[in-house]
C-alpha cells in the first residue's frame, strides 16, 4: 500500500496571562462584559506577555507533543512554522524553533506567512513533503500573537482575537486511500487592505507619525502600526467564498455532505460561524463552535478545535472531518481529514 | 421583495424600536456600531440571498437607497 500523510497528534498551548470580558469592559467602556460575550461568543482570551513571542508559544506546544510520546524531537524531518507575528523579520522563526526544540540540524525548517487559512495550507505542504518521500515526519506549528499588533482601544479586534499555538504531527502511514485531502485552495489579494498591519514591513517604513494612534471608525483607536480589520468586508468575503469552497470540496471528495462527521471551520467569531452554518444548512450537532475560552487564535483555531473535539469524544477513529480556513489575504483553503 | 417585512427585520437587526424606520429614513451607517453593519449584511444575505459589500452599503444614505441597491443586485445577480 502507498504511504499517505495523516494527522497523528495535536497539542496546543496558551500563554498564562488571560484577558476577561470584565477587564475589557472596564478598559473599553461602551460595551458591557455580557455584550462582548453576546457579540463574540468569547468569555476570555489568552494574551502573550511582553517577552513572549510566537516562537515561545510554538515551542511550548511542541514540547507538549513530545511529552505525550507522539514522537521525539529527533524524529522530525521537517518543521513548518506558520505565523504572522514572527519574532523577527529575519531570520525565519522556524530556525529559532529548531534550536530551542533540539530538532536535528539535517531537518528542513521554514516559515510561511498565512493567517486563518494557515493550518489547512500547512496540511497541503506536509502532505506534499510526505507523499513525495521528502520527509517522513512533519511538525506543523501554527502560532499566533496578534495581540502584539492590536491597539488597546480598538474593540473591533481586541474582543475577538486571542494568542495561542498548536503543534501538529503529520506522518506517513500505509493506507489505500487519502487520509488528508482532496483540497480546495483560493487566493484573492484584492482583499489585502481589509485585514492588514499597514506599517509592518518594507513597503511602509516606521516614522515618528506611523505609531501615533487616532480615533477611527465606530470610536476605535489605532495607529498604522496596528492591526486593522474591516469587519463588514471580511463578513461579505466569507459569505461569498466559504459556501463555494465547501461545495467545491464536496464535488472533489465525491461523497455526499451527509458523510461528513464533523465540520471544523476556522473559529473566526461565533456570529460569523452561525451565519455560515445557517447559510449552508449544516446540522448544528455536526458544526463545531468553541471559542469561549480562547477566542480567535488565527491559524491555530482549527488544530485547537480538533484537539478539543477529540478530547470530548467527538472524533473517533475513522471520523471524516471537513476543515475550512478563510480570512486575511484574502486566502482560503478546505480539505477533508480522516481521523486515525 | 416585501419592503414592509424587510424594513421590520431591519429595525430588529439594528435594535431600533418597531415601526421607527420607513423608506425615507436616513441611514447613517458611518455612525453605527460596526456590529450593526454586520447584522444588516447578515440579514440581507439570509433573507434575500444577496451579499452586499460594506463599502456599497455605506454609500446608501436612506432606506430607499438600500432598496435601490438590493433591487439592482437582484436584477443582475449577486457579485462573486
């Protein structure tokens, strides 16, 4: 039988420091803690400390993976590190993580910059590496600290994003059919301006003015060095794109939608997930929504959801799970996973 | 499109008192909470099967302008 890539194990990690709705309500005014919960589906979120970066969260998640006995550091042939808040512009955070985790120096290690679609993109890359024989065990780390980019007085983003990381082991197993795949991938850079940190790279350099915050739409404050999200445009993009991606995936999968045991979409916000679920008439009992304690951790939401779903007995061996990531870019990606 | 029924749902989505909106009512979405706009975009998607972009919506100055936009979209079909 051929070697097929499969998800072998997932572990997550959250920073110790937490930000509750009560704290947010007292800092932001305007919304009560209950209103924040009602609008976002989030009660509290983990926030990285001042000295805590994406590499630290990713390393902690991977150490939990090694401690679980799923694999040893020396077994990893390739590290894929997904973040949009890297420790440095250069070098790649993956190189720092290789050192901290004690991965072999003859292993591959790269960063890739994707947000909400990042986990599914990581699966496409891992599958390619494994099924071409370039690697046997791939460690996919999705680690995000959007809080580093967020202005404290911008409630449009501060209420929904949290920091966190997940480490996913993908390795080859003998199987007669795909355990990850098929895929639907998509990109539309016309939406790049709608979820962006304008001054964060070489295009727009920092000046004395770029860090000065001012009041923007709906009473939110930020500078051009902070995260900006045009929520209505992101919702429009999502409502237009995700149902098409799901239909496209079902066509490629060549099985009926009813054969999906669990739908795990990027945990963007409860509001958005409920709209998508209702628009596609997906059964609520098969549709995962759980962001109460962790909020939107960008590329880490899907593996965190999978880990939780498995721990709660919602995934059994042979379960067929649809994963859909969508957002910043715009970028989207969907796939099917057969749980081992 | 049942305009009366839609206006009633618009009132609910915006948490306005029932009957407080008519076709002539001004729509000042710039002053809305961002969540209000999300609610209205979701309502239009759910109720009419149309996906209106936030930027298009912001150009509507009255409920009547919004109807004109929605009817134009219904005629030419949703974008994207």
